[in-house]
C-alpha cells in the first residue's frame, strides 16, 4: 500500500497521503457505488429546490385571492417537501453506507501502525515517548476517518453542485449572475487556501505542544513512585505547567489565526450575497425578473454559500487532519534496524546448542561493548555469565534474542545463524526471565498465562506453584484473579520477578535465559526458586546472567566477563582454584554477606 515519505515539505507530505484512501475505496466497490448513487440523488434534489420555490412564489403571487388557483401551488408545495426530504434522506443513506468503508479504513490503518510498532527494534522503543506517540496515533487515525468522510463525499460534490448552479443561472438568467457566483467562489476558495496554508504552522505548533504536555504527564505518572521518593511533586507540577503554558500560547495563536480566516470568509460571502440581491432587485423593478426569481436568486446564493462555507471548514480541518496523519505515516516509514532476510526460514531446534563466534557489538559505533566474544553452550547445559556491572553480560542476551544484530561475528543455535531464521521462530524457542519485569494491568493469572496464551488454568497454576507464588496468592482476597496495577506497581519487585519466572516456566521452551532472575528475592525465596529452576534446567539449555555468584555455583560452565571480554571460564571450583577475577568477586561477595549476617544477628539479639 503506498505511503507518503516523511519529508518536511507540507504539500508533498500531505497531498500524497490521499493516495492511501484509494485501496480502501476499491476494497468496497459495491458500497461505494451505492453511496455515489445516493450522492447524485441528494445533489439533484438540492439543486432543484430553489427552482420549485420560484414557481411556488410566482404562482402564489399571480393567484392573488382566487381559490381556484390553490391546487397548483399546493402540488408544488407537496413536491417541495418531498424533494427536501429526499435530499436529506439520500444524504443520510450515503453517510450510513460509506460509514462501513470509513470504519474499516481506520481499523486497517490502526492495526498496521500497531503491528509496525511491534516490528521496530528495541532501540526505537527505548527512545520513544509513550504519551506523545499514543496521541500521534490517535489523532492520525481520527484524521483518516475525517478524510474518508469529508474529502470523498463533501468537497468534490460541493464543487460539482456549484458548477451546476452556475450553469443554470447562466442558462435561465444572465452571464452577470454566473460570473458573480464564479468570482465569489474563486475568491472564497483562493482566500481559504492561502489563509489555511498560513495558519497550518500554528496547527503544527499546537499538535507538538499537545504531544509534549501529554508525554510529560504520562512519563511523570508512570514514575509516580520515583516522584514520591524524592518529594518532587512541586517540580513535576512546575515542569508540566511550563508545557501547558506552551500549549496555551500555541492554542491562542491557533484561535486568532482561525478568527482571521473566518472573518475573511464571512466578508466574501456577505459581499457576494449583497451584490447578487442588488442585481436581482434591480431586475425585478425593471420587470425583467419576477418576485419568484428574486427568491430563487436568494435561495441559490444561500444554497451555494452554505456548503461553500462548509467547504472552507472541511478544507481547514482536512489540512489539520493531514498534518495529524503526517506523524502517523512517519512512524510507518521508520525501518526496523533488525529485519528478517527474504530467505529466512523456521529455526529448527534439535538439541538446543548455542554458539557465539567472535562476536563484536556496540550500541554506539564509537563505543564497543563486546570485543571478540566466543563460547559454546552444549545442549541441556547450564552456563553462567558473571562479571562486574557494565561488563556486557545482559548485552549477550539481547543479541541472542536478536533485539540487536552483531556488528561482527555470528551467533548460532543448533548450527543455524540466527540472522538467517525468522525472528518469531527464534524467540519462540527462548524463554526469558528479565531483570526488570513489567506486567500488564491485568490479573496475576493472565500475566502468568502470557507466557503461553493458550494454556489451561491448571497449567498456569502448576507454573505458579513452581515459581513459589502460591503462598503469596493465598493471602490475597481475590487470589490469582488479583489485578497487579499499571506496570505491576501493586506487586513488590520480588513478587513481579516470580510472576516472570512462572511465565517462563509455563512457556517451557528448549532454551532458557535468566537475566538476574533472583535479584529482587530474599534469601529464603531465592533458595526455593533455585531448586525449581534446577529441576527445569535439566531438560533445557540454560544461560544464566548473574550478579550473585552463590546462585550459579552448580553451573556446568561459568564465564567471567570484564570490559567486554571473557577473561576466565570453568567450573566454580576450578575458578576458585585459579585465584583470578572470579575468586576476587567470590571473596568480596562472601565478605559482604558475612557483614550482612552479622548485622542481622545484632538486630535480633536481646
């Protein structure tokens, strides 16, 4: 489907966006054709109304008090009522029939944007602002609906109606009336276009101000606890007020520019109406036109300028809508940094072996994080990666999950380069317990079920028990149906982490990755979780990224990282005996744990 490029030029971006309407119109040929027939009927009835009115007035004027002449005007009056009703009826039928096309278009575009956002890489989502993005999508989707409704069935039909009226005036009266109407229409449209282009920048400023204020509000509320920790409610309110002040100023400019546009349009309409009525009145006094003709001219001018005034509104709003969907289309034009190659196939898991071959990677080209990483995880083997913060441990997981592609080297799963397989099949084969667990604002049951959305309740509860969550859930009034709140804020860090572990257990993939999976647990809970994970690890290839060395002493292989390189590897006992980096970390953590235990003993003594 053709989409506009996210260029800076207003005209190029906006008008090319209209091409997106055509595929949706062609998808519903019969409803669109039926709506067009209703449109023709509505316009024919609308143009015929002033001429019926002319004959009614002339007949009444000629009849005087003669009762015998009442029959003909009565018939015309009934015809007038029928034609007016037909005009409204056909218009309503047109809008109702075409509503299906409009709603389907909004649904299709909204779904496309949603899917595209999920296809974009992690780096894009780390840099986006959720509040502003949601407003851009909402306004863009509404803009699509506006364009589909008004551009297709209001702007073009109104112009056609004007041409029909101009032709009838020229044919029935004189070229003066036709030229007056054409001149007024041209002046009105020209002024509307120029003035609307001038004020489009104020619409953009207003949209930007709205997005920024919305982003600030959402960002602050998502970090509610952090705001409270540091007592920065006043600071947040002041910052938000500055964003609102910018919005207020942009709103004022937008309103004043709209006032200028409306005033200019009203002046053109008033001048044209006055000119036409003066010309008609002169002709009536000279006897070349009847009172009915005078009424017809008045009705025709109103007939033209009422929809023309609406046309000005539609054009203004259309430009605003196009400015809104420009943002949404720019999202669709963002290319994912990580994409499947055309020949990508399914990842075929036979044993679950993982191999990193001379991997180099950096989030920024100027700063390399991983420098020649090579290691192998054998099938059903448990390999731990340890090291100081910033050594690059979690980056290995992100590369394996293909949130990013390696700069150099390769990562293989059962001998298949992960760049040559589909991302969805790769991620289906890997279960993850992340360090920072974010939950949906749903129940605990549904958050655990997210690991395998088709799982039965019995399977979900089995995973809950394995993750040591059942005792906690038993204390809740609503049990497993308790809502966890926005981003899981109603649960503690340890409780959220156990939900994440239950998810991974429920998924039961051939490869498991634990990224600091027990970092938020107390020692007692940690031991219970570790026993459950040991049972699971026997059936799966397991990669554990750990800070606490005590959690990985049973690993088949421990890799020690420092500044993006593997500096040591071996079993726990071998590394202790080597007396290197690992041994230093082990002694440091044991000393910290001893000091913590001493403090606990002191606090418990009488």
